[in-house]
């Protein structure tokens, strides 16, 4: 199998692909790097909030005498509606009691990190980006719970229809994702099927902090993160990333991008994050240490599409077009084909 293009798979894989690219580099004059447009902190924050559905909720432990200093934490499911998280908490969870005494709470939401990325990030001591929200946990009345549940059902139905009506290219990527990569709709269907066992809360945001992969914190104004633009890509982020990373042909394409657009020969590459404007990857590239010895280290690279992707179909189309552009450029001076 080779690289995917509109015309099918037409480039044969090589045994040592990175070595092949290094040889080609000697045959051409290196081009300037492509212009990659970095996402703003607010955009990255919105993408994490919109693409995830699980978070760690923290509330202050309480008893009949009031709040204590201890914090109670557990994993909960949430959906984003009009820029605010709505949280499903199982009956019997201590959060329900805590919120009656003290509404103050916080949410920690991590970037979706599927499949082989988890162990890789741990090995290089790199954090997955995450968002920390502080605010108040407000219990919903029954009428409001029904409206939120109906909104969730509509969202699940839309996600289900999009997956079923997807093109062959998109379906192949989604189905390539590992078994542990469950879709949001699969998780929430279980909750809706037992809705009487959950209490639903609105999380009123007071503050928002984005923590990047290096552990640096960036405070944001509430206006910057409320009402994020809805997009189809966020519904399938985890499955698309894992589907790409499970494919050796797609990973070789990521290595080719590093070579063509960043003038570096990667030994391996994995998709790290995707969004409407492009994607970020982790690639194992050569670097010279203080003793002038060359070694390979994992480094992050950003790639930007020529236009924004409005849905999963256009994201995959733009990704294929980027592959074709890189392949044609390499073929023009190397004879590879």
C-alpha cells in the first residue's frame, strides 16, 4: 500500500522511507519552509472543549456543617451547548451533595489523545494540552433537563448520520481507529438510555486557563471561549487522528510533509491534533547535540490548509490535496513514482 490520492494508491512503499527522503534531499536545493499559521490560544481552547465529552470534575467536600477544604474528583460526561458545559453526574455521586452546600467547582478537560500517542507523549515527557475551568455547578430543573437531553439526542443523530453517509475515504479512516476509540455518540447513548440515573447540571464559567503541551498556562477572558463555532470535525477528532496514526501509508505521508514543507527528513511521524485550519504532528527528526553528535528527537510541526475545512469530507480532501502537492513536487526532481 502507498500514499492515498484521488487516483488511488500509486507510490510504492520503501523499506527505509526516511533514508530515501534523505537521499532525495541531496539531489535538490532546499526550499524555504511553508508558511504555517499557528492557531491562537483561544482557538486551541475551543477545539478541546468542542471535541471532548469527558472531564474531571472537582467539587468541595461538604457535610451538614458546610464546606470543607478537601476536594472530591471524578470523571464525568459533558456536552457543550451555546458555549456552556452541561454535565451528567450519576445519582449517588458525592458531587450532588457537595453542590447543594457549595456550588463552586472546577473542570479539567484534556485534548483527546488516542492510540499510540499516549505512550509516546509519556516517553518524551510531553503533556497533552488541556483546559481548566472554574465556575459554579447549577442543578437544572426537570423542564430544562428535557430540553438539554433533546439537544443531545439531535447532536447524536447528526453525528450518526454523518458517519453513515461519509465517503469511502472518510469511512476508511474512521473504521481504522482502534477499538478503544469510542465515538461521543456511543458514550452518550448509554447515558440517555439510563437518564433517570443521572442528575444534569449547567456549569457557569468564571475563569478559563489553557495549559499547553509544555505545561505553560494561558489565562483567557470568558468572551474568548464562549459560543465556539460548531463544526463537524470536532465530533470525529479522536477517531480521525487514530485512524491516520494506525495507517502506515498515512504516517509516511506525514513524514513526506516534514521533508517537503519543513526541509527535514523524519524517521517516523504521528498526527497530534486536527482542526478546521490544518493539523499538528509529532515527527522524529535529526538534531545535533552540544557534542556535534546527530540524534533523532520528537518535534512538533504545524501544517496549514489553503482554505478552512468546513466538515470531515473537506478535511480529508484537503489532506489528500496536500499529499498530492508534496508528491508532485518530489517527483519533479527525483523521478520517484
